[in-house]
C-alpha cells in the first residue's frame, strides 16, 4: 500500500478555527488504505473484516425456479376456478425434485423450496384447494406464476454482489455462501495503538493520591478500537517526560498502522506529545470549532499517522467517534462514512451561542431526545448514561421541548 505523506495533515496558511464538516472533508481527502491485502481468506475467518475486491456471483440464486409454499404445481394453460385437474403420481420436495414432465392440464404435489417440475409454472396454496379421488379441486383465485420463485430472481450469474470496502457481517457472509463463494480477498486488520499520558494519570489498580486520577481513556479507547473490529496494540501509559513519550511513539510506529494518544497535545509546558511530534515528526494542530474537543493533533511519526485526542475523557470520546472512527475506517480499507443522523423532537431546553458545533450526550426515551443534565466534560457518568450524541451546528439556536434536533446513536459509528 502507498504510505501517507509526511505533510498530509498540514493546514493551509492562515487557517484558524475549522468547522466540523470542513475538518471532516479535509481529513477524508488526505487518507487512503494503509494495510495490505490477504488473498482467498475462508468465509469462516472473515467476519468483521473489510473486503478488498468486488465479488461476483459464480452461481445464480435461486439456481432454479422453486416453490415458495406447500401446495400443487400446475401445468397450464390455466382455467377459471373453481375447476378440477388430474394429479400426476409423485411429488417434488426440497432436495428431491420430480424428474419427469408434467402434462398440460395436470397438477403435482410440491413442497416449499422444491424445484418447479418441467411443464409447470404456477403453484396453488394448499389452503386454496383439496384432493378428492385423485383429483385436485381448485377453490381460490389463481394467477399465472403465483408462488413460484424464479431462477436468478435474487442474484444472477456474474452479478456484483458485494463491493470492495464493505465490512463483512453475518448477513453479507450469508450472501457469499448462498452462491457458493468459499473465500474472499480482505484487508489485513488495521493495527491501532492506544497510548495515554500524564503525571496525574495512573493505571487502574495502581495506588493513587488525592491529586492523581485513574486512567479512563486507555480502557475506553481500547474497547472502542476492539469493538470497531481493529487489532488493538496497547502502548500503555507514560509520564510527561519527553524521552518516555518518544520511546512509546517509536514502539507504536514499529507495531501499528495508526496511533491514538490522549493528553499532552496542547501547547503547555508539559504537553510532551505535541512537543515530541513537532521535534521528531510532522504535526498539525487542528483547532476545530467543536465542543467538547477543539484541539486535535494530527501528525506523522516515522511514517505512522498519529491522532492526538484531548485528555478529558468526554472530549476524547467525542473526537474519537466523530473524527477517529471514519478516519480509521478509511485507513483500514473501508469506505469513509458519515454516521446516520435521525431528526427527532427534543425533550430539553438550551440557549446555544454561535461559533462552535456542540455534541451533547443524549439518549432517546418515548420518541424524544434527552440530554445529560450537565454539559461538563469532566462528568464521565454522562458517557455511561448516553446512547448517542445530539449534534448542534455552529449557528445560534434556541431549543425548547419539541424542537427538532439531530440525534446520532452510537450504533451509527459502528458500535
């Protein structure tokens, strides 16, 4: 795969605050798949993988015209009902087709999924007829071709059934199997390293003092990476020491296709992630007009892209979903995606100032969107409470109960 350019994240001169949609489009235009292709991977091993090439059907589905119901197959021409037709000895069942020809004006017993015998083209429901003395008596209405599933009506031979960039799920695997595809080309799993930083941050289980906090970001981001289907590389936690940060990034550049960091990306005295990336890589701090979030460090370090997320867990979560998830998808070989947005009535009030997009932790109850009681980005309980985000654009807005708002469920990001 072609590597990313070292300056791929550079901003044009004079760019200050960047609107969310502009930032997303700019990010999209500069990324491409960075992982290699695995050839002919069996279906048993492709769940969650990303298809690397289009797939064409080697066989039709269904391969032959068959019955959609239990009943009787008729050999035309059809007559008005009610009427009586003589029955042919035998039947057609799934896996046991009738091999003979049904004469015109006759009928034959047929079961669901069975091949329509030669000479017949219509199936009457069992409930719309009855058999007496070897004769089929039709009672209900009848339409030519009824209850017959035509050969190839779902998939024809050489139809393109899946396109490159599709993330394979059980339903897509079912389609592949239905036409006899045994193996497909998929991209290797994107290897995503997760690194957290900060003197005040301690791993869960370590002793802490009152001025220290447990590391919520690394477990959260690690779970996100795994749930999105990528290979997690845990780069651990490092203190605010330039050399430790550099060593961790070097390890990540050797092992990963992408590195996610949290904390240390602003311009403070102890923001050693941004300092290290500036000194040893190529960094661009995107000041995005979004709340929570704003600083998003995008860099190249030893040929590996680095996404520097804010240290606040809520801001890290929002930026990881809104920017990290589609970027990782594109790097992994999937299509860039815009999350599905649902316009729903608000169940809250808010006077929003102009200037920045806002992402509010939200959930839906009784067809209305609730938001978490506090907008404070330090309130991690709001993450567990929420089921998605309300996205408010940069304009000034007065929201009252019933006002339509944009709700993005977490499932729209692939979770």
